[in-house]
C-alpha cells in the first residue's frame, strides 16, 4: 500500500474527504518526525511504539579492497509492534 492508497482507505473508513484525509495523514507523519527528532518516544497503545536508537561509531571493512573504513555514529528509528497489532496480523 502506498501513500495515495492509504489516503483512499482512510477516506473510505472515516467518511472524510480525500483532501482532509491527506492533511490528517501528513500532519501525523510530521508530528511523529518532529517528536523523534527531539528524542521523544511515541507509543500508540495497541498499535506499537516508535523510538530513536543511537548506534555507536565503529570500524568497517571495504569488501572489495579490504581497506578499513570509519563508520560514524548515527540515529536510527525503531518500531516495535504492539500486542494487538501482532495478534491481528497472525
């Protein structure tokens, strides 16, 4: 499912217009992005939680040349599904 299909599905499920559904989805995405950028965790009870995990810098290896390369530290987003979502999918 891509974004336009999600907008259509939300519109049908909620009875909102497609433009209102698109605004709602965009505002949710922006709010999640801002919260994660600030280091906050987001928990949607029953659905799951989003968090930011900091990975430490480390040395890696270029497989072609064998040269050692430096991999800088970075943040990555984690999603842990909630029990209700797991049960629904299974």
